C-alpha cells in the first residue's frame, strides 16, 4: 500500500510538471501578445514555480538517484536552453508587434520546442519506489519502426514550428481585422494543436504499459490530423477561405497559389504522410 501511495504521489508530481509547462507557455504568449501585464505575470509565475518545484520534488523523491542518469542531465541542459530565451523575451520584448518580427518568431518557436522536449523528458520515465526502474535492457522506443518513429516525430515538431512561426503574429493572432472572439477561437485551436502534438511525441517516446498496441499507433500517428486533417472540412464551411485576411499577393506570386493557398497544400501533404505512416506501421505490427 505504501508503495502504491508513493507511485500515486509521483503521478501527481508529473501532472503538476505538465500543468506548469502549460501555464508558462500560456502566460508567455499572453504577455507577448499584449494581454494585461498583471494577469500574464501571475500565470507566468504559477507556471514557472510549478515546473521548478515539481521538478525538484521528482528528483528529491528519487533520493538523488536521478542526478546520476544521463537523460536527466540532458533534460536540465534543455530546460536551461529553453529558459534563457524565455527570460530575454519576457524582459525585453513584451507587447504586440514582437511576433511580427521573424527573429521573434524563431526565438519563441525554438524556446517552445526546447521546453516541450524538456518536459517530456522529465515525465517520460516510469518509476517504482523504493527502487527506480528507468530503462529496461530493451529500448522501449524500438517498439515502433524507425520510419514511423522519426517520421511522426518530424510531423509533430514541424506542426508546432509552422503554426507558431506563421500564425502567432498579425496574420492570425493579432490580426486587426479579427474581432476578439475570433482571436479566442484561434487561440483555443492553437493550444489544442500543441496538445495533440505533445500526445504524439509522448506516444512515440514515452514509457507506458500499452506501448505498441493499436491504440498507441493511432494516437501517435493520427493526433496531428486533429489539426492538419481539419483543413478539408473547414474549407467546406460557408464563408471560409485558406487565404489569411489582409494578405497582399506579392508580384510574381503563382496564380494557382491564390486559389489553393500553400497552407492547404501543406495540410494535405502532412495528412497523407501521417495516414501512410500509420497504416504501414499497423501492417508491420500485424494490427488489423
């Protein structure tokens, strides 16, 4: 019973770690995009302390054993690499307009990917108290084939990158032609996309009892379709367009791309790639 209670407590620490990450990212984007400074700061601080204290508690409950693990050393390095640009952004580049600068877009996108990789690294291992059981002799990620593992990892990382780099700016999030409720719905869709990509990455690289099952393949392979695959039914809705509002077609822009915008082409390619990789992986595993 005592062992079960300790494992349950560790699961709660992992949940707090993930919640802290979500709050930190939400507060960061709120502050970058001109939300009231007081509210954004509260969310940022809650996320920061949630991440920090839960991380310390996870290491402490291992009685220091985690500090000798290479994966945790990498995790701490990645966390620092993600935190440094976050501090710079928060201190020097607040308010609307920052994300319209390509350097700002790259900085925040890189920070987001690094922090997500860091959080997944912290919650990935499965612990057994009082002894730690981190990695068995067989590498769990080899349950999936290399094409599926690396292909879907690319799809998830690319989705996080392209949605942040292309949309968190005046073309979408702070578009002056969008009313507040339209911005709200876009933000909800954006964070849902990040969550779906996180589910894919965890399904691919995490350790859990049903890894290699049909459901794990579906979650890893089809979660990105919650974003890319929805472009097709969305286009069929009345009054919709794949062209961003206020977009000015530059000289020499191919005419075909004014009818079928590049983002729709990318959505089709990503959807096809995810479907093909998922179907091939199910056949390889003999999952009918």
